[in-house]
C-alpha cells in the first residue's frame, strides 16, 4: 500500500492534535504522519502511538528565544531546514494554528507539497495583531480550514478574496467520547462530584476553562460578589486554571475570592481526560464570557452533558441557535450577576431547556462524526 505523507506543524502535545491524529489514522490506514512540534518541552517517543515521526525545533542557544524578532526568524529557518533535510510533507502539509512566523516560510512550504492547508483555531484569527502576516500565510495556502459557520462569516469580512479556499471542518473532542461512555454507563453528577471531593448540595458554577486573562475571571468574580447571601450559599464557583495561568494573575484572583460568600474551588493541577470528563459532568452552570472565542471545547462538553451555559452574545455562537442548541446569553459582563441570579432561582426550567442539546452537539463535536471531512480536505491536490 502506497503511503500518503502528511506533515503536521503544531504542538505535538496538544490534546486536539493528538486526538486528531489518532482518529485520522482510523479512517486513513495508509497515512504516514510526521509532525514538527512547536512545543519543544518533553516531546518524547511516548507520542509514537499518534505520530510516525516527531521533529522538535531544537534550540542550543536559549537566549535566542528571549528576543522576539530573532526568535521568529530562528523558528522559521529551523522549520524550513527540517523539511528540506527530511523531505517531509510531499502529499500534504497541515498547519494547526497560523503562527505569525509561518509568514516567513509559507511560500517555501507551498513549494514542498501538493496541498498546503492551514487550520485556523480561532485566537490566531480573532486575536491576530498583524493581519499582514496572516494574509501572507493565507495567500500561499491551497486550503483553509475553519471550524464554525460564524467564524467563516467573520473571516469573509476581512479575507473574502480567499473564500474559495475555505472548508468547514469541525474540531472533534476526545472528552465527548468519554462523556458518551458516561451516559451509556449512567455516571451520575454525584459520582463526578465525589471524584473532586465536592459536596452535592450546591450548584457547581464553572467560569471559563483555563487560566488566560481573556476569560475575564476577575471582572466576573467582582460581579458575583454582589449576589445576595442566600443565592451565594447555593453555589460553588469552580475556576479550572490548569494551563495558561500566570502566577501574578492567580494571586489577584485568590485575593478577590477571600471576600466571597460563595464557595470557591481553583483547579491548577493537571487533569487527565477522565477527570476533565467528570468536571464537565458535574458542571451545572458554565459562564463563558471570553473576550474572543471560536468554538470552546469545554463549552461543547457542558452542553453535551445538559449543563446550562451562559455565553456572551459577542461570541460567534449564533449558528448554534440556528441548529436548535439552547444556551443563555448576556449582552455584557456587567449583566452576569443578574442573569446568574435568574438562572439559579429558576434552575429546573433552564436545566430542562438544556436537556435536548446532547445529540446535536455530538454530531458536530465527535471525531467519529467529523474526521471524514478533514480527510477529504487533506487529500485534495492543487
């Protein structure tokens, strides 16, 4: 059987890329996956179950990574050198996340393959500081993968000339598969609470899904401090901050939470896939008021479990409503204490409205449902 050579460029340790590679191998048995990892820390042969080859951008001169401009050029040169030396990506090169430094080598990448595809993750588009760099990457690409209809609309407003290259490919999630197993084996909210040693007498309110300041934790908590005592006693506020967390930011959050009349649980330790599934399963209400977002996996998982999600209406989730998926919205962070109070006081009503989300979310969130479309795009040739 002739091998199809795919080169990935992205974080070899990232859960999305790992699960993507695993599922792609299931539907593409003759594929040979190489990856140039943008994460250089502790990438070992333990990843051989997902990739056939792993290459790391080695850096013998650590001072280089501290100089922004030189760091960018250095990474671009290293990637170009690895591809040329190892003759990688002959059939397809798939970039997971449009790193700005790729603008320096995007033309060379295109010349090395029959299909240069860029998968936009969300923040690389919505939080892009230099649109010219992104434009250079998109110009050289043969195909562009975007994972929500709303993001495609936003993309077309800025880069409409590249619309013909765009493909809608939803990102799947490994946790969704775990949660499906939970449903089939009737794992209860109470059992999931026990995993984290939480009592079951309070509503679990989760804010965001990582330690990034973009989740607006401090602003939200300050608003929740205004909840009356009776309401505050009914909830446990959970802050999953297992990555993307700066020590100073954590310190500020802990200081603010000292005056809270509601229970607060801050999670900073690593959670394996099973614990992540339990966290989603026990979440009664999720507050997702990020500054920008594409299609939050944690939000999808809470919706799948039947939890009530409160989204900011500035986030690109109008397409979910068109699919009949239910969630609550606020117009600004300033409204969150009032809206949360309403949800808590009428929780059975909101919970009942959220029960029908599972099947619809599964269809656009399970790798088993969406991986075939990714395969089709990867196999395209110009």
